[in-house]
C-alpha cells in the first residue's frame, strides 16, 4: 500500500488473505483490531449483536480472493482453510 493513497476494501481483503496464508487461521477479533488501527474504522461496523464486524464489501472481496478455499467457523469466530 502506498503512503499517499487511502486504503481500500481491496487492501484490507489482501491483508486478510495474507494473514490466513501465514497462520492458516484468521480470528475475527484480531482482524477487527488490526483493521481498526491500520486501515481505519470505515472498514468496520457494529452488527445486530452489538459486536464489531468487518465491512461486507471487505468480506465480499476477501471471499473472491480465497475463491472458496476458506470457510467461516461460526462457533469459533474465525476463518480457516477448507479441506476440499
């Protein structure tokens, strides 16, 4: 990411994919914290349960980048690689 341009949803999604690749898991709480401090609150929202969540556009781009090879674990609140 260049210093002189504002971050985009694509930048955030790229970061998420790189984190998933390096750790094989991406916890939502850690992702939200990192996104807030490094990309900005415009990429987050408060969901219907009152929890901070990642912007839907970011998640849409993230899904496109991983091409169905990652899955969301609803119980653990993290993304991990699928076994397919």
